[in-house]
């Protein structure tokens, strides 16, 4: 016999309509954020080897600029591929 948890959080979790448009939009945003965080972590944003707060802020800014440049490069490459295929 399986029992369902009775806490408020558990009940809400079972009541979520995972097929709704709102849920899908929020989930896409969450997964995009997780991908960005994963890339930033890979570039060393989680444990910087700096001591000065301003230096850490500068490093983080450079890391996010790099991530945005990579994303822009991927978009431009995909756009170029689509225009040459047409």
C-alpha cells in the first residue's frame, strides 16, 4: 500500500499541472539558468582564487561576458547555417 505524503509541499507537488504552458515556460527558464550556472562553475566562478572582492567581481563579469560571447557565436553560426541551407 502506497501512502501519499500529507505535508503542504508534497500535496502541492502532486497538484502541479506539468503540461500547462506556464509550467513549461518556467521550467525552460530554470533549465537555461542551470546550464549557465554549470558553464560558469566550469570556468571557476564557484571558488575564485582571488582575495579582493573587487577582483572577484571583475572575474565574474569577465566570465559572464565570455559565456554571452559563446552564446552569440553559437546563434550566429546557427543563423549562418540556416541561411546557407535555404
